[in-house]
């Protein structure tokens, strides 16, 4: 090896050694105290101005400069800066649109003004324009819970300040004090996110479906922060049930990512038995079901084995909540999703189905652990649970779980319950399981239409991420979230909501709403994972689509698939599979 090449190799190795570590001036004990972020930060220029309190150039001047990309550095000779000018009777304000929902804050840079005292500005972050024109509290429940979104800051003379850690797309800035003349150089959003590639993709002849797929992927991406959160404005917590659709999206888009086991382990360690995860019995069951899905996709037996003791104890604890009639009698918070939370018959039907699925999954896992005694025991429990059929449920959410647990007929349930009243009475969380049940009923066209109508309904209202909840009837009478509310239309963010998401407390970026992303890849592109990720079985269902192309992350690399409908009605398929992956058609 030449001397120069050897020196270069040593240099590259040294850079690798210290990547993600403190600079050399710090010692090992310093490194032991450090926590390294996997996030990157990007500064975004506002895309447009939604509203300003004055357009006469009296109180607001040079506002167009805010829409020009800056260099992030203040200078003593900056000219033609954006200015907010206040009097005793007018304190100006402006609302900026950064184009997409993001997670992070804002960096504000100020030039020279006569007074060197810090300038006071009121900031109001919003997932909707409506949220930026609200005050904390009141009937519409704008809050500073979980993350600050309405507060006053001070900006230094000839300097910058960076504040905020929340989910937002819009920002309102108001001058607080009278008789100020404030020159502001830049108001850049500080976007923090995990810098990972989108290995999965989906492109069909229907742009609406493509947009929905990508929006679901982005919704989960934003929630992949230090842990896998439910929402970036609220609650910013690891809610295990919410994680199930999110993990399916991660499997589909990003592949095997450490944030999933990290979050699952956190939930396990935070809730030692006999506690239910997040105090909710169904969420403990979702924890086990997520592990089953994670293993099915990635085949990581050593990681699954780490859960053996807890899993067996959890399954045995669950078995104590079955009565002599094979009915579940779970305690703790009995919960499926919020819209069904006041319906005891729906809750029981859903929990009974979840118990069946959990014990079936537990039996399969015990087979992987080479525990035939427990495999047989838990399979028998699931079969006994199937001897009881819940009655009185009319909700789509519980009905879908009953179909998936094989205690309700798929096609009958689809016709009589799931398709009743179109996409009314759905929820963004359990929408995923409704789609899964429709697929089990072979109603792929119906499910595609549900995706376009329900999730597409959010896009029609300006969504760039999917929401904690959505009512299609309310959506039809409401204005867009990226417009100033008007009197002739309802405000979709402020005027509706229930339970924990009343009014402006409603999260407009919630990972549990991402179901169509994994569903479209599995059932339309047709990518079904088998054998711990070693095998892919292709079963596409194009319906009325002319073509669908996509990629999918596997343990061997990225799989590329394309389906095209020919003039004779037959579908031709092209495949580019990484070495080692078995593909069955």
C-alpha cells in the first residue's frame, strides 16, 4: 500500500472512531455522561405569508424578504429588512406558512435598532392557521401541554435566538411592546428529524393513492424522534397501541430501525407486571402483537428471546382474566379507540378478539422459543376464547377485529357493518384494521375507495400529515387548515373533537393514522412477508389501477416490483430481487 493511501486510511478510520462522539478534548467520563442525538436539523424558509395585520407599509414593511432564503448570519450592514413597527394602538403581527407539518422550532435573527435591549415577541405555533390565532385555554382548548406553542420570547439586538420544540406548520409572530421598530433578518423554521432513507416506495396510476402513501410514511417519520411517539405536538409519548400501525409503516418504508425495539423495551421496563402498558390492557396485547410482526418481518430471534420471561408472564396474567364462559373480563382501562370508548359492547367485542389474536401470536412465538408445552397451552386458550361470540356490537372498529380473529364472517361483516354509510363512523387509528378486514373479505376495491375518501378527505382540507381523528361529515362542512377561518364554514380544527382531542388540542400529526401506507404496499403492490423476512409472496390487487410500482426494504436489500395491466386484462409483473431473497408469485 502506498504511504499516502495508508495515511488516508488511518485518517478515515479515525473519523469513523470519533463519529458520534465528543471532540477529543473531552475524556471517557465525559463521554459516559453524553447522549448523542440521531436527529439532524435543517432550516426552512417560509413558503408564504398567510395573514398580516397591516398591508399599508405603516406597521409591517418588507415582508417579502421573509420568503427569500437567507444565510443565517446577521450583519451590521443588512438592508431592507422585514420590520414590525408598533404604536400605542397597533401591535403588528404576521402568520407564516412553512409548507409542510414539521417538528422543531424557529430561529429568529434581528438587526440593529436604536435600543439594545432584547425585543419581546409573542410566538404562536400552529398545526393549523386557526391554532395560530388562538389563546391558551377557553372553549377551544388551545394548550401549552406537552410542548409549548404560545409564549413570549426575547430576541437579542444584532443576534439570533432559537426556540421551540413542537409540531407545527404555521407560525404567528406579534410584537409585544408599543413604540418599537424591529428589524428582523430571518424567521427560519428549525426542522429536526431523523435522517434516514425512504427505502420503501409506492407509485400507481392514481396520484391520490400515491400522495396518501407518502403522507402516511411522513407522518410516522416525524414521530421517529428520540423514541417512537404518537404525535409531535401532543402527546410526544410512547403509546404502545399507537405503535402498531406505526411499526407496520416503519417495516414498509424504513425497514429494520432501532427505534422500534428501543421503544418496545422502554414500554416493557416502564410497566413491570402486573401493570398494563400505559394502564391499558389492550396496549399490553398490542405490545406482544408488535413483537410478532417485528419478528415476522425481520426474523431477529435473539431480540425476541430477550422478551421471553416478560411475554410468558404477560400471557399467563392475561389468562387470569377469562371467565368460565370463555369471556374476557379484563380490568384496567378497557380501550380500543376513542370513538368506541363509550360503547361497552364494542369494547368487549374488540377485547375478546384481541385476546384471541394475542394468544395465537403467543403460541406461535413459543414455537420459535422451542417451548411446545406453552405453544400448545396458549393455542388451546385462543381456541377456547373463540367459543364465545360477543353480541351487540355495531361498530366498524370492533367488527374488524372480530373478522381478523376469525369470530365473525369477513364478507358478511364487510357488507353489513364495514361498508355501511361509506366512511362515516371510522377512526384514523382503527381505520387500519378496517382495511385489513376488508382485504380478508376480498373487497380490495372497496378498501381502496375507503382510503381515497377517508384519508384523502384530510388531504382535501390541507393536511400534510394524518390526524389523531377525523370525521368525514365534519370535514365536508369545514374550511381548510391552511386558510384563515371564515364565518360561512366550520373550523375543522377548532369546532370539533371529543375525549382527549377537543378543539385545538387535537393532534394533526398522529402516527396511528398511517395505516394506508403499509396496507397499500402489502395488498395492492402485493408484498407479503413470510419466513422471518426470508421470503416474499407477491399477491397484487390492482383493482381499477393501470399500474403500480414500488420498492420494499428486506433483510437482503431493496426489492423492486412493478405490475402493469395489459389491454387483455392480464397483469404482467417485473421483479428485481436482492440476492438471498426468495420471491414467490
